C-alpha cells in the first residue's frame, strides 16, 4: 500500500512516530491499529495518520515486518542510538502539524491517540496519555512506584501537578518543538519534555489512557534509567529555575542551624552550662549547615538572574514558584547582610572585651563561634546582593536594547 497523502483541505494532519528496537513480535499489531484510526480521526477533524517507524538498529526482523505492513514510512538507524534519538529522527521526518508518538510493544492503546488529538483541537500544546489515571494493568510495582516518584519530582521542581511525566504516548504541536529542545537521546526524553513544557508555559493537558503488559522483553533498567531520570530532571530544572533546587537545599541547611540554636538556648535556660562531645558536634554541624545553606540559597538566586540574562526575560520564578513578598527576597539581601554582619561584629567585640576583663575562654568561645557565623553569613548575603544587582542591570539593559531596536527593525522591514 502507498503512504497516505497529506490532506488537501485545512484539517491538521497527525504524524505518528513509533520508535522500534527489536520489536518484531508486537509491532505489526500496533501498526494495524494505528492505521485503522483514520476514520475516527477524520470524524473529529484530523487528517492522517502519517505513520513513521524508526528502526533503531534492530537485530531481528523488525524492519521486515514493517515493510510488509505497507502505508508506513520506515526510517532506519545503522546502529542503536537510543529511544530519544529515534523519536527525534521521526520528528524530523514527519510532515504533520500534530506530532504523536507511542511505543511499538503494545503497552499503549493506539486508539488513545484520538482523544489526545481532540485535546489538541481544544487548544492544548502538549497532550500526554496518563497511565496513572487511566489504568495501570500489567505495570510492575517497582515501575509504578518509580513513575509516581518522578512525577512528584517534576511536580515539585516545575510547580505544576503532573501525574505521569514519563508516559510514552503523547501528541504535541510541531510549532512548539523548538521550545522543547534540546531533548536527550535516551529513555529520559519523556520526563524532560514534560518538565520543559511546564517551564516554557505551554498548555499541557493529561488524558487518562489504559496501559497493558508489553509484548517482548523490556529495555528499561529500573536502577540505571531511574538514576538517569532523576539526574536529567534535576539538571533541566536548574537550567530554568536554579533557586528551586539550590534554594530548597539552602533552606534545609538554615533550618538545621536554627534547630541546633533553639536546642542550645533550651539547654541554657534549663541550667546546662557545659557541652559534651555530642553538643560540640551539633555546633559543628550547625556552623557548616548555616554557612552552606545561605551560600546555596544565594547561589541559586544568583543563577536565576544569570538564566534571566541568558533568556532575555525578567526573573519570574523562585523557590515557591511565585513571590511571597512584594519584592523578591533576594532584593533584601543587601541590608539584611549588613545587619547580620553588624550583629556578628557586636557579639565579637563584646566577647573580646569580656576576655580582656578576665573572662575565661570557656565562657566565651561559643559566642565567638556564633559571631563568626553571623559575619560570614552577612558577608555572603552582601556579596550576593551586589552580584545580583549587577546582573539585573545587565538584564534590563539587554531588554531595553531589544525594545529600542525592535521599532527600527520593523520600520526597515516595512
């Protein structure tokens, strides 16, 4: 059978990309079901499907099976390059306004492409088939747990509720593909696509779809691919909103310091005036956690300004996704840092004065350590404020230049 010709009318065409690596046992059934969708797609106003199979270096008869089906375009990789690489090859070969993809192993029902396309017609930029809300028959418990963990991580870092960030059944608009790139070559393409869509502000819709046990052996390694998922999700989040990751670690460190400080005050009020090894260790942990926490929070906020400068857009994200104060917290780092430094210097000066007057070091060392912590934290805040203020000026300057040049460019074009 010949390949399906594109529609001559104004209906959008959907191209379905199917990556395949050693899938000779199940791919024929999947292809038949995808091709049979034409009447149902036409009924909702979508042309197609254009079906593209990317044989990712299969060593079995996958390519031969595809060639026997007909009405399908076969693209072949000479060697196995990865799930994501196969999908990107398929996207580059497709001609439809809507780009869809699903696995060749029968885990996803091809019929679910129709409601996903309907979501696109209703205004979605990316429609994801959620296995977690549509039935998870046949999904191993470890994989189900992993999917929930990674969906929770994407939800936390992206500040948008996602139920299935790693679904391999989705439809999106070709026009938004540049905003989703770059995408990895491995199985972690799907969670990264989801997280990028969230951070890019795309209209993302999840539609519940059924999920069944796959045909053939799974290529997913729970441990190896799980670690790759977590690492790639974290790095992608850092490229959009660094303070969401680093700031959270910073808040944790400062929290530890505050808890130790409250514990010391409680001990002193209860009459304890000496510390044992555990108390000294707690103070050591508090010092490291406090300085590291403030440094990480300040570093994350600074990186947000660098991201803003690179992307030529205002700083619009933060630790909690939306500002808690009228002015962003980092705008107060300057005066807050100076205040903390002065407090530290006052404590240090008072302690040294008492030492000169004869107080034993055993009564003063904790105050000196506390003053050092305050001085270092205050200095870090002041330095970070100076750096961020400079980056803000550079970012606003770049946006002003773009704004001033835009009318002249438009005038020349006219």
